[in-house]
C-alpha cells in the first residue's frame, strides 16, 4: 500500500486509535479517523476511570502479549500517572467452572516461570490483605495473588493515544459528519466511500472498521460479534475511607464475575463491576443503526448521551452489592453514586478480530475486545499494524481471523472460560428505555 493511500478509520476507540498511530508511525500521510465524538467517547468501552492490567491468562499467546504490555505499562515513563501497580487476586468458590479457570491460568503462569502466590483459603487472603474484611469466595475458596499487575486510567490512556495520533498528523472528524451510517461499494465489492449522518461522503483507498459494539450494524459479521452490556457501580468515598482502602487489591471472583478496583484518587470513587455473560439489546424503531445487517443483532442505543445512563438492571445491582459484601461488607448497603452499563464486543471464543472482511476487498475489521483488550494498549498498535499488512505470526493470524463458521449458531458464544454468573439475557423494553 502506497504511503499516500487514503486510509479511513471508522471508530476512534482503542483499536481505531491504535491503527491510526501505527500507520502514522510507518509514514502514512493521509489518515482520517471518524467517530460520533472526539475520543474518548463518553459511552465507549475505552473510556472510564480504570481498566485492569494483568497477564494472567490460560491462553499462552495472550499471556505472552499481555506480559509484554505489562512491562511497558510498568517501565515506560509516559504511563506515569496513568498506570498504577496493584496486587491482583484471582479467586473462586466451589464452582467447577471457576476452579477450572484458576487451574488453567496458574498452569500457564507456571509454564512461563512467572511468579504468583497461592492463597490457601480466605483467612490466608485476609492475612495478606487486611483491608479485605469479607468472607471472600466461600465456601471452598481457591485462588492466588500476583503482584505483577495493576490498573490503568482508561480515559487518560485513550486521551494520550489520541494526542499522539494528532501530533503524528492524523486527522479527525466527529459529530454528525463523523458518524458513519453506510458504505458506497462498487461492482467489484470494493468500498469507495463512507456515508455519514451529515449526508456527506468521504472517499478512501483502505477502510478500517473499528466501531466497537456498533460493528455488526454496519457490515455482516456472520455471527462472530455480539454487543453485550456489563454492569458497573461507583461509590463515592470520604477522605477517611480513601485512606482506609488505599491498599485494596484488585479482586476477581471468576465464579460470579465480580471484580473491583482500588479507590480512584482524583474522583474519590470506588469502582466495582461484573465480567459476566451480560445483556443484549435488539435494535428498535428509531435507532440510527436499525439496519438488520447482523444476525441476532445487539447494539447500544444511538445517538449517544453525554455520558452513560445512570442505570443497570435490578439483578445486576444486586450482584454488585453481593460482590461488595464479599470483600468489604461495611460498604454493602452504601448507595451507589452511579450505575452504568459498559458495552463489550464479544466474540464466540473471546478472541480479538484483526482481519480483512471476506465480503469487501479493502475493508479491515479490528475489534472484538471481549472485555479484555485495554490492557494491551502499549503493544496493540504493533499487532494491529502487522494484521493490516498481513505479517502477523501464523498462530496470531489464525487466532484473530475473521470467522464465518459461527453464522446461525445461537449457542456459539462460549468465551474463553473467564466469564461467571447468570446466563446472558435480553434487556426488557422497559430496561432498554432507561438507556
């Protein structure tokens, strides 16, 4: 591809900015990023006060790449004030599903000679981390702790990556003129231009689709991507509580999906969340992207709000409270300052998608975050660049390929083994209206 080629990137989240940054660093001079909002978009999965950074994976490829990213988070001065080292606990109760994930993860860490410390029971965990006052994952506690972990301020990280793109000469269009609603395609199935909400067309040579949870509404994804919503809760802490909980580790119960972060100093918020099977939302009349291009289409509402709606289903709030009582029962009945749904782009296997779309000669698709992509920010530009140039190592090319074999399979979304809690369900019309 010629360095003067017109590259149009649809979506300014983690994958879109990573692609723009990498191509700009390679000398491409005509890169345009389109999104409904200048990044970080208020309701994007790449925007929030915190994301876990860890390399604890059962899959050896992700483990290796996450360890590579962790070292950059830890050692690169540019991430000071964005990345915060914090111990990580992975635990579960007597759930066979959760135990299998802990066993596979520790086996992978052991194979790479990466350090972790087994926790014998809840008492052992509380002894190591006295701030944890709850019963933890009982009965039948199984787990370990890893001190080579931490969390990143997602808003600051995305803002920094955006600014690096601007400094490298990348152009941005946002608002109605940056909201892509369709493509112009010639007789050879080559995309020639995007159509925007402002009724404008923007031509290009290579198109990179990184639209996150909205990707299935723009092109057929053949059952390989599904937008799901996950619950978040935020509790505002007093100054004394900020001091009391300053040594709170990241705690994940992979049987229930609950996890937490340490207090966020600037906002004085304690964030808790669920990494589970989530909720889907079918398009409704009036939705901007109610195109029906995808099978079993699920998507967040558009146009977006100025921020995520202050709402989660009642059962999701109950799960957040149960998790709080598990680690910090003194906060179990505290009112949430805010509740929200964060939208993932799930894939059936939990693998990312970095490949050319089978229907269009010049459309590259990047995404499928499956709730675990942000930690790879320091190295994702390199890998997405390799995917665009078709130079990925064979095992990664196979792992991140565009898959069509899941089309029509309603039970295909099995994930990578890390999810916990109740089965996925559709939001009711009453719940969807609150978004």
